[in-house]
C-alpha cells in the first residue's frame, strides 16, 4: 500500500485501516476458523501498526503503544499538537 504523504492523509489512512481491523475482529469472534478473514486481519493489522509508527516518528505518538519509540528521553508527546489541532484532522 502506498503511504499518504501529509499529516491529514496519514491520519485518514490510520482511521481507514483501524476501521478494517476492528470490523474483521468482530467477524472473527463468530467465525474463528475463516482463514481468509484471518489473513485480512493480519494484513491490515500490520499496515495499521506501520502507519501508527510512521505517524509517531514524524508527528508524535497517537497511541501509548507508539509513545516509547518517540519518547525515550522524556515524556514529551503531550507537548505535540493534538490530531484535531492545527488542521490535523
């Protein structure tokens, strides 16, 4: 998948792949043996994690899972603009 170039596009991409992951998780709750759905989950989960890490690297973390990669010297992610500030969303 091609990665979005700017902050707004990257947030939009994260929202899209997050939605796909959440929906397929619900499906897998009732269809745990669906190999195609599991592959879809793995693909979009990997894409979501990559996008979250990319966002954290460039703009600061959106989730606590990606905070450790960008806040190694101090807890500075609170100082970054929130996604809804400065036209982030």
